[in-house]
């Protein structure tokens, strides 16, 4: 996930403080990928250094701990707007797949003696089915006319549902391959 581009796209609408950016990101994604506020401010510092955002003013505001501190609102520069436009019009590349802990676990499990791969797959399938059911329940609750933020969360939920379904299909495939491999070993 590109935190940089997510923050830039949120700043496209209006100048915001780092904490506001974090809240807005989590609202739109349903809290699926929580952001650490420190990560937001570190990213904002880099974006300012790279000329993509600039301070839009300072306010005395209450910090998370109730302390009064100076907070900086950030806004996009023209270069930042260009960067957001490019991000939205450029496909996400799949040349460097994200590390998939489950795929790594299964790849290693089939090569490590003593690991019950069948049980591993069954337990994961149960967990994936539970996640799928949870996501489906959330989708039902979110149904109906949606505001933009609800629509955004709905799209994230759709992605989670499809990913869980794909994972279950993949686990079924893995189980079938393992059965075939076991039969071939017996021959």
C-alpha cells in the first residue's frame, strides 16, 4: 500500500492535519489498514521535502494527550496534484507480488519433516471461512444507499470478500495437489 499516495489523494480535497489524514484514511478504508500517526507525520515530512505538499498554516491545537501544541495543516502543491493524477491513472503493477505469509508457510510446510500440512490447510480454511462470513455480515449491514465514505468502505469489503474466497479456492487446490502428490509417491 502506498501511504504516500493515499495521503496525497486525501489532501486533494482540502488541507488537513496529520491526525485528520489518519482518521480520514481509516474512515474510508473501514480501519482495515490502520495507520500509525507517526507514520503519517514521517510521510508528510518526506512529501514536504519532495515538494509535493506544503504547510497551509499553523494552529494551536490539542494533541492526543490533551497537550496544547502547534499543528501544521498541509496542502498539495501543483507537483503533488500531478503526482496524485499520475497515481490514479497508472495501473498497480504485479511484478513484485506482496509477501503472502500463508503461501510462504505452506511452501515451507511441505518441505519440513513432521508438519501435518493437511491439518494446516484445514485450520486455515476454517479461519478463512470465518473471515469470509464476518466480511459478508459487514457488507449486509453496510448495504443500502451509501455516502462516499461508505462506498469506499464497501469497495474495501468487496476486496476482502473476494480475497477470502480466492484463498479458500487456493487452499482447496493445494489440498488436491497434495493428495495427487501422495498418490504418485505410492506408485
